[in-house]
């Protein structure tokens, strides 16, 4: 039976502001088939009436790890979780994400492809959750960042084997750890793990398998290599140096990123909100990372919303809170930030023909909130209903 989402104001995913008229979205199957004020949109439909709430595209988190428990602080603790317990926790996290209005997420790393099994069960309608794009085991160096997930490779032949293994498990993306990271003992975030020749070969190999590449990059040298190699998204892009994140900012790299066909996925999570001020004054972290992110935007680099959910302290359903923090670091307007989490993210993830905008013919991925998020981002924290691939989920 058709569904009619009625009495809503619409922010369509691209506009600067929410339309100031009450409209109806008609859904048939998993598609939006009509939007407007015509009474016929309600005909022979299950009508869900709202009193001026705002409908917007479902949110997208471009960097999560569903198999990680954010309450556990070390890889050893994560690996000690029994597979069945982890599977059930992943199912719960996916349901919580959907209830928060996240209808699409890109999972960028796990060790046993459990997130891919979850992806397929969600798409089959067996479990509630967001549409998932998965990368499987990230390619890394021996004992490199997240080596415990099984993607270690030293030579080009090793890399080919790791990529082939991911393709056989039907991944959507290939993830590469261009630099070290914070989560892995013995790894340094600013150090580069792969040289440019090796990284270029990896991107070429992924391309032969028709898979885009997401590159984990903290250090500036790694960022430079990722740009030159032709990756599609740069994760974190934190310009890590001896003085911490943002301390090795390089404006020349901004120019190169803007000229390339890539996006930056800066993984700004809700916890960054605690690092904005200390005793009433901006922190060094805020000054450095705010400067870097604002320079990226001013330089024409395209950003998408992401949180790195699953790492210690970063809950999977907190993208709405993270977006308000993202706005503080970037200085972006609410509409700017919303686009990073909807229409712009859809383009970056290759989903623009499927979702990301409220438009006839696209998939019915819709978040309904109390208030106007294009004016006040905190309205995202007041969801009243979610439609994911045409299925209605009320929020208690």
C-alpha cells in the first residue's frame, strides 16, 4: 500500500532553506512518486499526518565501523568479543542508527566481513538498519594500522591478493591505510605506510575491479600520496605533525585536493565538542583543526559528514550531534552541513542516482524531525519518524 507523508515542510537536500508550505510525499514501494500539495497524493494511501514537522533526506555517515564496540578501548578487547555477541551488537547498532535518522552508512573496516552479512540482511528486509556500503579488510602494512583485521600486505602482489579477497566477499569499496593511526599500538598517525608507487598500483588494481578507494590519511605526506594516486575519498585528512592534528597543515595540498575528483571525509564526531574550549578559551586543537577545515572549504575541497563511529567513545547513532560540532569547526551554515550529510555524501559515495535528495523517482530515504534543521541543526536530535527504502519506522 502506498504511504503518504503529509503535513510536512520539505528541505530537499540541496536548497538553502526549507520550503514554507505544507506538502505531501507519496511513496510507492521504495520510491518517492510524488511531492506537492495536490490532494491526490493521499489517495488510496496510508496517510501519516504531521503538524508542520520537517522532512529531509535520510542522513549519511560516510565512515563507521559497525563491528567495533565504542565502549572498548583497545584492539585486544575488541578481538576478545565472541563472534555471536558481536553480531548481535552490530544488529543493535544498526537499528539505533536508523532510529536516529541515518539511512545510509559506509563501513570502512572489519576483520571477518560480518558487516557485509549485516548489509545483505538489512537490504533483504530481515533487519532494521541503514543501507550499508562496506570495505571489508583494509589494506595495511605488516603490523601497520589495523593489521589485526587481516589486510596486511607488503608487495604489490600481496596487495592484489588482499583486494581480490575483498572482491570475493563482495565489498563495495577498497580501504587503504596510507598512514598509521591512533587506535593501533606501535603505529604513528603522521607516518606514511605506503609509497606513492605502491599506492598508485593499489588504486589501479581497485579500479580494475570497479571499486573506489577510501584512503585513511593523517600525516601530510600520506595525504599528498593519496591525492597523486587518485583515491576517491581521503579519510580524516588531519594534517598530523609533531604538534598533533592540524600542526602540519599544507595549503599546497588544498589546491591539489580541490583540483582532484575527491572528497574529504574528516570524521568529526560528537566528542570533538569537548575539545572546542578550555576554561572559556579556544583550545589549540580547535584552532588547528578549525583552520584546516575552513581552509579546505574556502579552497573548494568537497567535504562529507563522517564520524569514525565505533572507535573509543564514538557511538554509532550520534551523527546528528556530530553535525552540530561539525558546523562549529567549519563555520558552515546549517544547509551547508546538511548537504554534507545528504546530497553531497550521496555523490561522493556514488549513490546520487538512488538517494540523497527528496525527488520523484529516487529511493524513499526520509527523516522527519520536529523543527527546521536548515535553520537549527539541533532539530536533528528530535526525530519523529524515518523512512528507509520505503519502509516506515516511527520514533517512540
